[in-house]
């Protein structure tokens, strides 16, 4: 084969390879989306009814009677205290049933798909404002009481739960505890403990409202917990149960400002 023909063949193969690589990069850069999504109005008369159900690849992702504000918090990965949004988002509730892609999903997949959905169906627009705000640093107290996760904790895998008077985590870094504390206090909390590794913890204190306190009095005893003997505040529980404390500080925060979101989605 003449050298000129060989050179042309090599150039053609190189062009095909570059085209294929560019196509793969373009596909990888496209925002991930739900395969299909049905949105229906929720019931604003039932403010306590809100649930989330995650499926695996090819499965279903559901939100039930969930405030639109929580959709935004999930889609933009923003905490409540760092979101400036219209007040009506707290009462605008919707149901979602969405089909997940068949490909494996990492931890960023669902927020990306929810963000794409909000942009497409609710015309969501926003911008970010970096600010230094009043918050807390999480630091060691006199004696750290946290224990690293054990073998059984690791077998169960990482996870967390929380509520009024409860923060628990399994096989998680301290940075996740700081985020949960920020959610409970509605102020940013940064991890300044310098603790590495993963931990399993359960932080309990008396709920702030009487209705939840009465419910906890009724049900917690069957699990060996007397809510009336719990610390009266989160900060006290943090010192007594985990050996950590919060100190006020000016901390960096990324504030998300909602510029536009429609009250109703486009049709399914």
C-alpha cells in the first residue's frame, strides 16, 4: 500500500476516534434526567404527610405530598437556611412518580435528575451568592465520646435519620454530623474537629414542641428511653453524649437565591 494511502487511512481512523470521543464526552456532559416523570397536586390540608422513596436502576423514585421547597433543596443540594425562596413554596405540595434510568446511579444522580426536572417542568431559575454568615464550628469538648464505626456498622452501610429531638448516623464522617446539626439549628455548621474516619452515633434531646414531646413520652419507653431524662437542648446533648460542642463563628456559606419558579408544572 502506498505511503500516501496509509497516511490517509491513519488520518481517517484518527478522525473517527476523535469523533467518537467527542460524542462520548458530550453524552457524559449532558444532565442526567428521569426516563419519565408524572407530577400531580398534593394535599396542602395534610402538612405532615411527606415521604420519599428511592428505587434502584430502572426502578421508581417517588415523592408523596412533598412541598416544592423540598424538591428544590434536593435538586440544588441546598440546606433550608441557605435558600432564599418565595414563602409559598412551603405550602405548594406535589406528588412525583418518576422512572429512573437503567444505568447504575451514583450519589449525584438523583439531585441532577431532580434539578433537570425542575428546570424543564417548573422553569426554575436561580443564582448563587457566596456570603460569610453567622454559624457554628463543631469542635471537641473536654473528652470526645464518639466511637469509630465497628464491623456490624459497616455491614449495615452508611445512613442517617433525624427529627425533632433526634440525630443519628451510621458509618458516616463527622462532616455529615455537622450538616445534620446545621439542619436542626437552621444555621451552617462546619466541621473543625479534625477527626478522620467514620463514626456511628445517636444524639437525643427533648423535643421543643409539646405535641412531639407527648408522643415521645408515649412511645420511647418501649425502646428503653425516658424522654424526660434527656437533655433539654441539642447543644447540651452534643456535649454529654458525643463529647463535642458548638462555638459561634462566621463561616462561609453558599446562598441560593430563587429568581423564578412557576406555581404549576407543565403537563405530564
